[in-house]
C-alpha cells in the first residue's frame, strides 16, 4: 500500500463511512487482492474481490493495527473467501462457459493480439497451477503481496518453518518447470 502517513486518517474516515476513503483503499488494495485471487485460480476473481471489500466494510471497525497489518488482514479475508468459494463450487459445479474467442470478438477486441499476450501469462498460470495449493498460497502472498513469512503463517494458520519450507519447495518446482518448458515473453 502506498498511503503511508495518510493511512490513519484514511482508515478512520473509512470507519466513519467516508466514500472517498473507501475509494482510496479500493484503489490501493484491489489490484493486490485481484492478483492473488487470479493467481490462485479463482473461478470469478472479480466477484470474489467485491466480496472481500464487502467483508472489509462490514468488519473494519474491529481492525486494529498499522498499514501493513491492514494489508495482511485484507489478504486473510481474500484467502478465506477463496476457500469458501472453492467449497461452494465443489458442492454445486457450474456448466462450462461458452467460447471465449467468440466472446472477445463480439466485444470488438483484437483476438490475435489478445491471444499472443495471453500465451505467456497463460503458460505462467498453468505452471503455477501445478504447484500444491499451499505452495501457490505462499508464493503469491510472498511475491505478489509482499507479505513477510510471519504474516503468511498467520493468514494460512501454519508455523513459520512450514511456510519457509513451502516457499523453498515451491520456488524449486517453478525453476524446474520453467527451465524445462520455458515461458514466452
């Protein structure tokens, strides 16, 4: 987050219901939450991001801490919403979606450009999805969210040593896969 000195005034205004404060918090945290949820393979990451912010609005009065604590608290909410969504989808599987290329064409997008840019990110996402769930969580929270090992351990309810081991094994697995398959840039 980049609020710095303004964090205390922004969080207090958000607690009081100030729309501008929530807009600042959203602008600051939504890309981080969305990136984490996409990296974890959420079926509807945008919808889950909205749910995370609704939960934050409801419970911001109970939050205590600094800006870094707030980021960890937010990602903890995102992690738990993701787990809830995965459980829900296992109980009620959805029908497969239609043809994505036809959808992009109907929206007026350049299918060739989008396909080429998606190849690299799609391959990276596919490689990340080969990691264990715990390894993906640790790497995404560590590298994308910039959380400390201790913060990740708290969010995932694991010991610090276990988080370090998951990070080490996850990075080793990524290195092997990327060196074997390569990733187009």
